[in-house]
C-alpha cells in the first residue's frame, strides 16, 4: 500500500486496478450482482470518449438512432449461432405491468436481431442503401466473474449496424470501422493497438468474420478493445433484410456491426496509470490542468489570489482547468489528491512565483518540473499536454514491443507464456484443436491473425509471412499468429 | 389527407401527429409492445435537446453519472408511496444466465431507490454535500395505452438526483431546476410553459411536492413537459442517506429529483407543426438550411453548380446546411420533402439567381419568400433563423392565451371544457373529492396550482389571488387553479 492508499502494481496488479477505480472515484460496486455504478469522475471520461468517437462515426457518414431495450425471445432464435452464443447470457423479463408475458423478453445483449427486424421494414430498394446507423446504449450480459469497467453485467457501448448492396461494400465498411477504432485508440487513448482477424473460435456469434483491435496492459495481458464484424447475409436471410436491385430483383443485404464499450475506461486505466493513481491521456482528461495556489499567511493569500487572476488570463480559452483554492487542505495533500485523480498537469503558484512572476508546471506522468514565466504559461501548458499525449503513446508502444516474443517450439512457447507476461508470435496450423489445446494448457488464446498486404489494413509489428510449423501439431504454416492471455 | 400524405389537424389531430412522426421518419413502432424506435431524424433532434439541456444542467453545478438498470424488488418497497405508484408499472426480470434469480429485479421506472442506496454509501459528512448528480438513461414503465414519443413503455430521459444539508437548500434546488426546464422549453423549444405546483393527486409517488412545466398543444390539450420534485426526507430516511453535521450529529439529507424525457419531441411536434409536416424551432433543428439548386439543362447545371460554391462561402461556419443536388427528383418534390421534414429555411438557387447573383430564401413556418443578393445570404439566413425562433414562441404564446378561459360556476366550466379546447382558470377548495369529481365528469385535471409571490417563481399569466368559491362544492377559495385535459 502506497501513501496514496493504492496497492502497488508489482504486489497485486488486480488490486492496484481496483484501488485506482475506487480511490479516484471512477466507479463503484452496486447492490445488483455484477452491475457497476459509473461515478462522475469515470463518467466524465466516458463523455470525452463518446464525444470524440461519435464525431468520427458521424464523419464516416453514420447517424445515431435508438432501438428497444427488449428483444422478443423468438427473434434471438432466428440465427442459430447467435442464439447459442447469447441466450445463456441473457437476462429475461417474464412479467410486465403485473402480468405474465405471453412471450418472454430478453434484455438486449447486442441488438442485431431487433435492429434488422426494423431494417427489413425500412429497406425496399437499392436506393435505400447503404443504411449506416449507430446506437449508444446499455446492454446486459449475465457474466459469471465481473470486474469494474472490464466485465460487468450491464455496460454502456455504441453498436453500429449497417446494410449494403454488395459483399465488397460490407467488407470495406467492416475494415473502415476497425480502422476508426484504431485511430481513436491511438490518437485519443494514447493506446497502441494491433488490428487483425479473429479465429473462428473467437469471432462474434453469427458473424462471417470478426476483426478486432488488441491492446497490451501493463501486466502484459491482452485487452480486446473493439470489434468489427462482417455479418455477410447471416442475419439478412433470417430477418429478410432485402432490397430490389436496379433490375428489380430481390437481393439480401450484406451487413456489418461493430462496437466499443465502457471497458475502454478499464483499458485506459491499466495502460497508463501508476502506483500513485490514475494517469489520463490529456485528450480524454475532463480537466487538463489543476492550479494549486500556495500560501502560509493572509497577506500571502491576498497576493497569490490577485496573481491568480493573471494566471487565469493565460489559461482561459486555451485549456480546461480547475483552481483548487480550498483552505482546509495543505498543498501537499492536494498534489497527491490530483495525482490520484489523474489530472495531466499541475500548476503551482506560491509567493515566490508571484515575486518572480512565474509558476511551476508539473507533469503527472513524469513528474517533471518546469519553471515558467507568466507570459509563457498558456503556450507551455498547451505544449506540455501535447508532449504528454505523445509520450504516453510512445511509452505504451515501447512497452508492448519489449513484451512481445517469438516462439518456434511448443516447449519454448509454454515457458514464454508462463514466465514472460506479454504477447508471443508463433506458428499455427489454423486448426481449432491446436488452438483449444493451447488455451487449456497455457490459458493463452489467439489474440489476432495478421492481415495480409491485400487486405488493405496492416497488423502493426507483425512478422512477415514465412515458412514454419504449427507449434502444436507441426503442420506447415505460413503465418505466425499472436498469442496472449487476455482480459 | 394532404398532398404530403398527412391527415389535416382539423380532420384528426391524433392521426396528423402520427402521420408526421412516420412520414418525417422521426420514429416507428417496434415489434415489442409499447416500445418505439427513434429513427435518425428523431434522434438528431434529441441530440440537439440533450446538448442544450446538458449544458444548462452542468452550468448549475451538476455532473453526470450512470447507475444500474436493475433495481432489487426490496429497494422499491422501502418507500411506501413510491412502490404503490411504480410497482404496477414495472417490467420484472426473473431469470438471468439461465437461472431463476433469488430476488426479482425491476427494470428502473425511475432511479431514486438505487441511486440513494449509493448516496448512503458515499455521503458521510456535511463536507460531502451537496451531491448534485444527473443521469441520462432509459427507463421502462409498462403503459397500457402508448403513443409514439408521448407515452411509450421504454423512453429516454435525464433524471437529476441531489442531496442537501437543509430543507431550504432542497427547496431552492427543486425550483432552480424547474426554472432551468422553463428556460430550456422557452429558449430552445420555442415553447411557452406555465410553471406551478402539482396537487397531491398529481404529484410524484414519494415526493413531498412536485412542480411542473405545462405546455399547450395545438389541440388545446396540456402536456406536462418536465417535473421537479422536492423529496424532503422521504427517501433519505428509509435509505439512510445521512451526514454528520458540523457538531458531529447525524442528520438525514434533504433530497430532490427532476426529469424530462423524449416525450418533449412529441411536444415539439404538436406545438409547432402544420398540415405540411414538421416545423422545427431553428435552435433544435439538426439542419438549419436546405439549399435546393434548380436547373433544366446541363449548361444550367454547370452554371448553378459553380455558383453554389459561392453560396457555400456565405453559409460555411455560419449555419448548418445541406445541399440537395440529387438529380432524380424535381425541385417541387424536394421542397415538399424538406417541408415535411421540418428544415427551417430553404434556399433556392436557379439560373435566374445566378444571373442576378442572388438567391431565394423561404421560411418553413410562414412560407414567406425573400429575394437575397449573394453578399447578404449569410446574414439574412442567420437573421431569418432568429426571427423564426422568436415567431414560433410568440405564436404559441398567443395561441395559449387565446385558448385560456375563466369559469366561475361548474355548469359554465363543464361547457367550456367540453366545447372549447384549452385551459380554464377556476376556483378550487383544495379538496381531493372535488378534484376527482371534475376528472370523472369532464376528464379535466388540475394542471397547475399557481406559485405565490413569496415562492420566488411566477406562474405566467395566472390571475391574481381573489376571493372565490370552489366550482364544485362552493367552499371559499383564494386562488384559481388551471384545469385542462392532458396527454
């Protein structure tokens, strides 16, 4: 336990994570099994994420809408793989308005079925395509083991749902949105991610294929941070999402769905934070700068307060800031409090700074101190935020590279996976049996199968194609895939 | 049925409303009983509303958070009036993850109980107060008769929940948020509202008292557009939301809650629209101006398209606009389509406009045409939007005043209520029996009991206090109250 009331990462990474969530007041357990409360500090981060991602989703031509929370049981059953994957996780409403319902209603675990029922009604002609809709909503999946933000029975997310006239357009959309997620993760979350394909065992129940972005946390574990599914005609056929093409022939639509959730807040915490508390990338920090005035006499207080007005003049309109002028707490206590809460920059303003017409700037991540003169405050703060954003990304990328290994034989693979937290590139034959055996024996799963050059998307840092043999069965393989233990 | 495929208001107001919702693609019925789909055109209005109101809620010191969808049945039962009011309307989850739950979970019809359980955990000291939290969420109330946007089983809303150290602060907060709702309705929705108090029969189940804003629709019926509840200690006692005051004594908090919902979209439609379709106040219009280019030859098209770039220069950064340059539709068809969808202004640009270096501006509400020269387009459009916003408000206010009556005896009251759609000011003794009898005999309810000067809030257009007699029982009364039929 540090002075900050936070267990160190080295001692117990899980407890460190929970300590930060609780002490920084990001979230809390609720009295409902597996459901969390997102407290204002956590929700403010989600609002920043939403604003950025929503803008990117709209910039790619999508519009938001809202569909019902409830899904009739019969809908879920229309796609065989889908119901098998999701029915066991559903919460079921059996009574409404004091009466037993004729047909039970499932609370949406994901909304393909209810949304595509509506699409079938709305889409008639090729002129109605593409349909590009996104929804911000809550969903419920009855999870057995839950952890705040990372895996909760109810969570918040966005789910995009599109319908297209051709398979090519569907595939293009699936990849476009995957790349939007990559950009969002990298540019806003300062989180390097690997884009790639999921194996059949890991794909979305009902999808033709699933792509994902995968990030590495500070304990070396993988976190799937977003998925994009090419649904083909798997849903359009049972839900009869059809259109008349230019020659008046009825065709089934080609569909996609894609989503990210509040689990990204968990990823953000585990990627950047330290034993002093939360570290937030500036672009997602609800408050970018905290100003802590320092005084030890009324006279000093008066001088500092007057000077603060000049400091404000430097900050107004340039950054979001908060002045913590509470009198009942000492500066040192405030420093720790705001470090715990992850405010990217601290600006200290004391009597000496007044005298020198300056201020002291401290970065949350490096704790680097910088003496500023008043007229530079605005510019320096802006620059420090940009540097910190970039540095967090670079550090996370370096960390991932340092913790990524290669293994050619199963013995080595097992040792690497068990002793060296991180990712391992290893050959795989493509068979489900080998994949299952590795999962059972090492708890590692295939996080991603790299894209090929012709896919138009790149799996960053993936080794080039080469002749090799599956680490399990020895069958020939042309591609290493990425293995790791995952959240 | 007009040329626009919309039933006229005069012929069938209800059908007119539904026609607009469907034809303007604002919402749709879903396959789940009583649940609606909010289509992109409708959701875009909700996003504009959210952005404006969220800003006002934050400007008054509140922060957003998110609490669970599920409420344990036992929680709802802790406040007697509350459970009586809401339990019959609840949807109940009995199974989760394939198993029967030990305790059924109610889907939140409103979140007082689950939120105050958390407040009890978070609040310890007077230093923790006030707690000022808002939540944007979906709620479910099992309604018997539903109507798109106005009354649906699931709806979206915001619910504010606060905790204070004194009853005075609680009352002040209750009124502050009521006034925020009034400002939002007037300034953004162009909707004049009457603020006032609810009678015991109409108050929120569990509140000490409820205030509301009431609006008049074009059929003379009232629509309750927002409510603010002073909860006193009614919830803090059963949920033990307590704090230690400065002298270390444990005290129960004083609480408030307040909300508005997607029913406001219904109010917006019924207040301003006409037989040609939706009319939107400019401040809530996702697109403010539609530009319709006109040509009848390739040569003209080329000239008009080139000129459009100059028109863009006038609009960029000043207004949100859309250029409808689809070639398969005639201008007249486009005019009707955008009128139906409620875009506030239309800018027509044809070969004659190119020649004169001008454009024709048409207002959606008045259909007033204005010839503009190119260099005035930006300014004129901005001005027209401002005028339209004000005019819509003024027209709605004039309509309400024209449709508000006085009645002194019950016979007159009954005639007025049945023959003259609108509101009626009449004396009431304050007794529940008289209120019930009127409701049974005329279907009119007390929409609002006016504020008194000492309340610090004013019920607009309320007649001053005067000696009178209850229209039902003849007992003395000092105040007329407002009666009307309501949605």
